[in-house]
C-alpha cells in the first residue's frame, strides 16, 4: 500500500502557476535590467558585407548594437562549444563571424533600456550581404546524402533475398514534414550581472547545468561564476535540450555592457533554430502466409544542417519491435542550408515507428490478416536487436488486449470503405508504440529539519511534465509524510548533478536518486537512534523500520517509536542531510528496457472535401509503475494531441528558393485546437518491473505520441481506401488521391 | 516601437480632419497592431475612432439593417435581427477567428483587414503588396493559401475575411465619409483585384472612413449556407469558403447568391452565374453547372491547385445545404 505514489495527486506547483507567481526565464529582472532584441538574417547563405547600425544607435534608449565585429571574445576551439545534447559537428556560434549559414540566423543584438526601443531599433539595422544560392530541397539533394554517424543494430540474415522470396510483401515510401516545437513560453534568457562579474542566468532550458557549463566554456568564466536558475519552464519538448542562441547573446551583452540583460525571442524567431527534421523513409516488409515477418528493410533519409550531423533513433525500432529473422537498416543524412534539427518529443521514434507501423498496416491488408492480429502474431518477448535479451518487462500484449476492448476493435468491419454514417466514411486504425526506458546517473540531496519537514533537491527541470509533483510524492512516500511537509527544489545549477530533463528518463534517473537520498537520510537517522545503547532500534536495520508522520517505528512492533525531531535534538543539529547518487544497476545490461503502447483511432472522413476528424482515440500504455496519475495521464493526452497535429496539420512550410520557413507564426503553423480534439482515452496497463530502476517506473514523456500518426493514417486508409504516405495528411491529399 | 502620435476624436468630421497622410485609423486593432509589431505597417499617427458614434445597429427605412462601422463582430453575429434575417452573416462571422478576436474586431476593420500571405507578413522577403516593386515571393514560393481567381503576376494574395464573403453574397453597401462628403460603395466594388496595384486592397480613398455597412432587406434566411474548409476545425483562415443563399419556387430556383472566400483578392462573385440559376431546378446538376461557371478561368499554383476542385465541391455542397434548409432555424 502506498500513501502518495500511484495516486492522482494535483500538481504541487499548480497554485504558483495559475496565480502567476511562478517566474519564468523572461520574467526575472533587476532594477537596471536592459533588453536585447535579435536581428535575423534575410538570406540563407553567404557573407555579411556590412552592418550599418547608425540609425539604430540614434534611437533614444539604445545602448549598443552587438555584431560579429564588436562582440566580446569567445572561445575559438570547437570543444568549448559542446553541450550535453550536441550533434556531431560544429555547434552554431552566434555573432561569431561574417558567415551566414541559414536564413533567420542572428546577425546582431540591439540592446536598449526598453524592449520597445530595442525592437524598433532592430528594424533600423541595415545589413548588406553577399548572397549565394542555398540548397534546401531534401529531394533535390538526395544524391548528397551521407551515412549518419550513429551505430545501428547489425543486419540479420539476408533481408533482400528473403523479401524477394516471400509470398506476401509490401514496399512503400513515407514522407514527413518538418515540425517546430512551439512551446507556449518562447525561449528567453535573463542574465543578472553582479558587480563582482558573476552571472546569475535565468535561461529557458531543460538542463540548468548544461547551460551553465556551456556559458562558462565559451566565455572562459570560472565554473563558480555562472549560476543558472530556472525554476519553471513553460513547455520545451526538446527545444531546451541544447543551449540556444539567445543565451549566448544575452551573456555577450551582459559581459560587454556590465549590466543585466534580458533577451526574449519572438514567436517568429522560435522558427529560427531547431525543428524535427523532414524525413523520407523507404520500407520493405514481407511475411509468410501466416503473417510471420520474414523481412524488414528500413531506409531513412533525414535532413541535417551544413555544420552538424543531427542523428536520432529513427530506424532502430524496426530491428526490435517484432520478431523477424532478416533485417536491414540504413540511415542517411542530407545536409541542407537550414539550422540543425533538434530533438523533439520522442525524437526518431515518432518518425521511424510511423513508417514501420504504416507498413505493417499495409502488410496486414496484403496478408488478409486483421492489423491487430498481425502485430500479436509477430510479438516478441525478447529483443532481437540485442541478441534476444529479455525485456525487463513488456506488457504490450495487455496493451493490445485492453486497448482493443475499450475501443471496440471487434466492431471493425475488415474491408476499407465499409463503415459509413451519412456522408462520413468511418475508419478504425491502430498502431504499436515504443520508446526506450533509460536511466542516467543523477544525484539528489535530502534534508530533514527540526520542524519535521523534508527538502529534497536536484538540478533537474520541470518542463510542465510534473517533476516537482512526482519527486515530492517519492520523498513524501519514503518518509510517510503529507505532501505539504515535503519540498522539492530543482532548476538551479548549484544543486546536485542531474542529467538533462528529457528522453523520458527523469523519473527513472532523478526519481531513483531522490529515493536513495531519502533512504540515506533515513539510515543516518537510524544510526543516530542506535547511538543510544538503550534504544529499541539497536538491533534493527533500515528495512525493519518505517517512517510515518515524523516518527520512526519498528515494523514488527510499531509501538516502538521515536520522533524524528527527538533524533535531531540528540544529534545536536537542527537538521540532517544526505546526498546520494543513483546509477543504472549493472543487471540492466542483460535486459532491454522499453515502454510500449497500443493506439486505436476512429476517424470520420468527409470524402468530398478530404476533411478528417479524429472522433475517438484510445491509448493503452505499459510503462512500469505510473507514480503520479494526473501529470501522467496529462503527458499521454498531450502526446496524443500532438500525434493528431503531426498526422493532420503540422508542417514547417519551407520556401526552397529562400531556404526560409514561411509560416513562422502559430496562426499559419497549424496544430490542433480544441475543436479538433474529441474523445481521448488513456489506459495505464499494469506492468511490474524490478529491473528497470528501484522505483519500477519507466517514464512516460515520449510514449504518448509514438504510433499516433500511423494509427491515424491507417484509420484513414480503412475509412477511404486511400493510402496517404505523406505527413501531414491535409484535406487536399485525401480528396485528391 | 515605431513612434506614433495618438488622438481620440469624438466625431467623424474630427477624425477625418485629424488623419494625416501617414496616419491610420484604429478601431479593434486586431490586425493593425499585429502588422505594426511585424514592422509591416509603420503609421506615424493613430487616430483612435472608438469614440465615434458608429456603434449602432439600426433598421433602415427600406427594411434592411444598418450596422455601424464600430459594431464588434461578435455583437453583429449575436444580434437578434441578424440571427433572424441574416443568419448567413452570423454563421460567416462565427466561422472566423476566435471568440476573443471577434469581441475586439470591428465591422469596418473586418473589411479592411490585410491578407495573411506569408510573404506580406515577413519583411525579410519580397512582396509587391507590402513594398511595391520588390516582387512576389508567393508566386514561386509557398502558395497553399493563395488565389486561384483574379490574381495577377504582381500578387496572388487572398482576402482573409469570412464576414465579407457573406456581405458580398447579401449585396451589402458600404457607407463612407470623406473630406468631400459621404458616398456609398456597393460591396462588389469595395475590394479590388490586385492587377498592377497590389498595394491597394480597396477602393476606399486614403482620406475616407467607413461609417456603416448596410444590408438590403433580402436575407435568404430560409435557404442559406456558409461552408468553410480549412486546415483545422477552428482558428484557421479559409482555404475555400462559400456563402450561398437561395430563394426557391417549389423545386426550382427563384434567386441565388454565391460568394467565394479564400480564392481571390476579394470575395468572388459572378452575378451572371447567379442569374443563370434562376428557373433552374434545385438539383446538384444545376449547382455543378454554376460551380463550373464560377470557376471558369481559375488558375492555381504549385501548392494550391487543389483549391479549384475543392471550391467546385464546396459550391455544390453549400447550395445543396442551402436548398435543403439545413441551417434555417
């Protein structure tokens, strides 16, 4: 029995957020704060010939215009620019030199006493360029592709031969458009300059220590001189995994002017850095008459920049999701004159699994087998990509069963175009989802004070995912305290070391550290009790005692109890603290650890116009223990909604001549609005796991979106008989094909 | 921000007097403020017209309705006379923007809103509408949301309004005041095609102000439809929209109005096509003929050719729905 974990707890930071007391990176300030506004390039490739700042500097309130010609010194070696989520190659350096590498590259920062003055003056900065024609067409540049610098699972068998010989096979090419993160909070950095030259930076980031290290390195500042403090992040989805250019620019200005500076990007400028890459995928699948897979060939071509090789886990899933003796994978990158792509929610998996699960659906029709049944027949309890390691847990079959039952999959009539209601064609589609359950080393500190309250801290982030809440629950559970007696602190680079907040590994990594720190503190309390030779605890270990409402008790004889405050008094200190580091245990190496899902979708299509409505969706998730039900369900719902966006709406529209994203605002970059969202249902399937980490929880940030786009595309096929292999599936593609 | 002066006159004559060559009137500001932030509009003067006495909805002697230029879009949409007599207009307004925007946006301002062409909004790109002579970025660029009718080599932008499509179908009249007095502009003549002067959206002179929009008595309340097709279910501009109104004599058509949105630099109408429907049976075949005639000469571009067939289907559906009276109360 738990008192907090696996319960529906409201967010502990909710009141702060809804009352506006939660401060975000662009909301911190000091009395002498000045504002920077970025000037972006209008060309995509070439050189800056001249920057004329005369008119801008005349604007009342303007303090300076920083360019590559007058910026403070920065590191020149590439190693200094690395970050915790760096891609292979050379990190982009804002205002480094006269070269233009992509359209909307920052070329100047206007700093003024007010935001209004800075923005107006930015419009007066004149930049003359020498322009070269950019290359931004993935299809046209296909011949320039090179192998992605990442290790793929080894080929198995002879996939080409097996495909040729197989009785049932499909071959198809899938395309997906570039997507932009568009978190509600725009990227922002406020650099507070103190008279001793030390910097306190409020940066929109998923890793405060990542930002701090990056700034220390490139400006040659001693580690202790840069502190990054970001208690709240208004959504990030991967956009804050790497330090973005506004952080560097704000720091440059602060160091040059010796003043506190804030730089907030505009919504338009949110399209001037990373995005999910446009991707082309070629799939060949074959099975025998019983539907058993005999060949999987998955080739991917993803977009990257001219200065970095962005790689993600896009093809690996095809080697592990199903049992298949013959597998060949290929992953190439095509450099374009655009900014480097950037991890976005379930990076790689949403794309690779979209193509794989679309092809599986095509195969099901070719084989004449129900799409769900085809997946069940190819289910594997071991991981073929890792030499058939067992999974630490894998309740995917339960996801299929419970999801299908809740959805009513058995009401599906097998033939495409066979379900109708008035003018609407109705289609059922499904797909499998998968994501890795990772754990990274992390540390946490737990402090208990004389008033009985506990404070736990770690330099992780809460990007809206519920980190504050779940960590509070874990610590409160350990101590048997009400949530109000426990505080969790995060988002400060001086706190114990934590990995980036991403990859769905925060609960697994930081949560384990929080648990261990609490247990280490409990051990100290027990040791303190044992100092007294008469103590009833004398012969007991930590596993023999429980903590409850400020007391420590012996499980076997609960009447033997001591107040924690009494223990602290005995120790002669008003508080006691413990630091712990958690690392993945070696045992994990013998297992594959992953989350799984089964997604079921009902679409209604008006065939005259090609309009698609997602009338129902059920997502059954197996992700170990779900420690915090409300933020947990919230994560999955968000993933499902984004999956709808990916499938039907989201598309960075690139002007290929200008190599410029043209719909750089959220009126014209479409993602779902409330009217697009109907009945969404989340099932958490019970999954017991003692291998993955001490909490048995796998993390759920990514899994909710994986598979959704395929399930929708598959449902559209079932409704209309039209197979649209190009995301987003806009109405024109549906009614015209 | 661009420095600008600000004044808030109480009377139309005062407002006209105060407006300078580089000044702009501002009412709801839902479009102008965006354009100023994007550095697309740089007025030196804002004349705030919200205090002018132009915020009434009144019945006219002719039996129509006169909507003051400052009446908010949401007020028009939910006005009992509009709901009863001109539900087509109410439906069109409610298909546009969001509740928040409709609460701010004025009737006159809706007529004067600028295109949503990506290039018009991005000062880093060429646009003849924003900067005459700089070229049209959309012509060979991203043109999904652009025109298929009435465009020129200079400009392929579309007018983004939903409300105006209904006003065109209802044959509204735009009342304006200027230094030399008042005049009335038939709705069909209010907006312009781009031609060689894409920087001009309307035939309103720079020194004139819209005072009211007048609706004639015919409202097509029994048989109407506003059909809007877009890339998501709400808060997106029309790829294609159709305002349709019919009067039926039994099973044949007595009168027809069809206006298209999202396809041209102005709400698109062909009175000849409407006239040709009179006396025809109210059948899909008649509607298809009308659709073909309306779209005669339509030319699409790389990303928007689909609009031609989409518009054809939308016209047929809208007329069918109108004839069936599915939207009538």
